[in-house]
C-alpha cells in the first residue's frame, strides 16, 4: 500500500502541468484535484470538528458524525494518490503506444542520447517522456497537439 502511494506521489510530481493533456488523458484533471484536495481537505476536516463545538448541544462535545466527516475529508487526497499509483504502474493502452514511441524517437533524435526502451511502457514512463519533452521544447510541443 505504501509503495502504491509513493508511486502515486512520484507520478503526481512527474506529470506535466499542460492543459492540452486534458484532451488525451484524464490524469491531468485528477492530478489537479489531488493537489487541490491536499491543500483544502485538512482545513475542511478541522472545520467539520470545530463546527460541532459551535452548534452542537453542550452535553455532546464532538459527535461521531463530525469525526467520520473529518476522517473522510482527510482520506480524499490519499484515495487520489492511490488511484494515481495504480495508474502509474499500469501499462499504456494501444491508443497511446504510438504517441509514446513517436515522442521517444523524436527525443532520441533531438538529444542524441539513449532513452531507455521499455518492453511494456507504463503511464509513469509516458509521464517521464512528457516531462522531458516539456523541459526540452517547452510549451511548443504541447501547442502542436
């Protein structure tokens, strides 16, 4: 479980922040949602507990509902990281393999250095290539998409 969360965090940090990728991969939206939820959900969890102090009966300090709500809010970023970790380790579908190989060959030709050839490339390998393309060509490559 911990290795999947680490893979999800690595995929989250590797995936380029290019809006054009939204058209081809749902990962762009999920990466943005995980980053957003990791900032907002801890504050929401605190709010859910503090809310009970202000509006609950004085005899009931913190109800089980507020604790469950807070725990669920804190688990949302971890759920996203888990999904991203599973996605990062899964192999690319046939529809993306051609794009992966074309981009890989283009980067090899441009940089004149060997990029590791994967027998079965994963989404993490694809994200690494996209990040390298972003570093090499900037936004120009993604504008061509």
